[in-house]
């Protein structure tokens, strides 16, 4: 039987939530404040924690900080329970390593869905968690052919299972970590004053992202969000900077990654400024054709339009023309595959 530790200072919410969880078959231990909750966890390690943020004696952030620092408690799935929805609260919780949020008031289905989702994801990760230092280090080595020193960045670090459409950081935030995408997909984007998106990058398993602001000592110039359920490893900024100072080869590799990204964006912006719509759509599809696994472009029409720099309706119309010309095909629920890349590349539009 799975054990859940529920830390909540509101007696009514605490009792009602515990009752729902117990009726579902979980063993629930409760605490009225953070200090008591930590003590219960040390006495009997729970399988999952649901913790309010605003509490007397020790708030939820303090509880999570203690869990992360204590070897006996580290790695336990942690869900914040909060009535606060401000961006700063969301960001602080994610920086500390929270796995999920439940916003009060919530209904029974939301509670059980969050709990079951956390358990299923952590069960999926459990075999990897026992060896994830070596696995992640190998992925880093394979992806960037760097020295073994880089492997130390991921050794004994928690693997975060992140749901689809969850923000990882926001434009204008101060960078506090390097991100390594172990599985899944992430997009980065900027938003203009009218709310229109411009996608600055797409990242797949084995990719680092968020390193440019760390190297330049500037705030994030874009936002990052998961496109599907993903697994991430977070490396604190101080650890990353120490490795760069100690290892010039690693430093040079990340500078080359930045240069490559800059060159790619210059081509993208040049095409948006001078290329026809058909040329811009074609070039974007060709670029994604080379980057996406199995050459299958799995992006929403809105995201694809944001990469091209055009309206979604104009993109859809152009894709329809390409399909009629036999240049692309639509697969499954809307994924795109370029079937004649050479012909598309040579076309004079």
C-alpha cells in the first residue's frame, strides 16, 4: 500500500483530502505544519508528499528544501497544494524541484489524477533512478562528445518528470540552472507586445538548453515550455560555471553550440525578411525534417506558423499547396513528413 504524507494547516481541507485518498486505497499520514511533516517523513519515509505552501512554523518551500538536502528524503515525489497562482510562486516551487501543483479549490478527480500521475511517472523512472548518473552521463557524452568531467554535472541528480505544456522558465527571469532534456520535447519562444509568439528553438532528448543566458550573465530572452511529457535534469548555475572555469574544452563546446544556434536564427530571420511565404515554409520544413526523429514533424499548426513568422491560416494554405504538389504528406493526427526534400530545396519561389 502506497503511503502519502499530507501536510496542510487547514483542518477541514486536511481531513477531507485525507478521506478521499484513504477511500482510494492509500495510507495517509497527516501533519498540521511543515515542521511536524518533516518529522513524520523522517520517522517513516512516504511514497509521495502533498504539501501546502503557506503554513506556520515551516512553509512548503522550507519543507521541500529540507527534503532535497536530506539523503533519506531526497527523490520523493512532491506535490504543492496552494491557493496562490502568482507566477513568482510557480517559479520558486519549480526552482526548488516541485513535481506538480494542485491549486485550491480542487475536486476529487483533480487530486486523484495528480497523485496517480506522479506515482506512474516515478515508477517508470525508478529503474533509471538507481543508475541515472551513468545513463545521463552517457547521453551527455554521446550527444556532445565532451570530456568525462561533464558527467559529474548529472551524477546523483534528480530526474524530473514534467507534464506536457508546463513552463520551465519565463522570458525576463534570472537564470538559475542549466537544463538537460533526457526525454521528450521542449520549445523556447519569445512573445511580442501583442502576444504573438516567435519560436526560438526546439529541443529533443539529449539536448541542453538555457545555457546562453548563463554564459552571457543575462536574463532569459525567451520562455521554455514542454511540448509533451518530458524528463529533465537540472544543473545549478554555480555547478555549471565551475565546470566551465575548470575545463576549457567544455567551455568551447558550449560556445560552439551558441554560435550554431545564432547562425541558425540568422538564416531564419533573413528568410522571414526577404523570402516568399512558400520559401519560408519550405525552409522551415526542411530544417525540421533534418532535426526531428524519423523526419516526422510533430508540431501544431500554430507553432509551425510561429517558426515561419506568418499567420496560421496562411501556413495551412501553403501546406495544402505543398500537399497537392506531392512535396509533403500528412500523417496520423496532423504530423507532417517531407517526401521530396531535394525538390523542395531546389524550387525557385
